C-alpha cells in the first residue's frame, strides 16, 4: 500500500468524524427544544387544570406558548410569577 493512500484514508476518517459531530449537535438541540415544548405544554395544561380551582390560570396565547415551549418548566414558573406580579394574588 502506498503511503499516500494511507494518509488519504486517515484524512477521510477525520473529515467524516468532524462532519458527523457537526450534524449531531443540531439534532441534539432540536431534540432538546422538542422535549422542552412538550414538557412546557403539559405544565401549562396542568397549571390551568389545577389552578382553576383557586382562580390561578395562565391564558394560552402565542406568547405564553412560546415562553413555555422554549423554556419548559422554568418558563411556566416565570409565567406564573409574572401573573402574580402583574395581577396580584386572586
């Protein structure tokens, strides 16, 4: 085997590894966003179902859905804190 073939093979493997890592990072970010969106939506539903007994609800509109979807549980907690700060305790 010629040394140039070995070097070309080695460089090809390194490039394949780098490309694989570059493609894996966006997939991981997209997966995390999907998980946060599902958990945030479920938390909004739970807060509205349980909170309706005490008069504590969060209106579901595009802004609240975006905050809960991007941030997940901390986003729902943020929305609850903003609701209490702006409108007071019921």
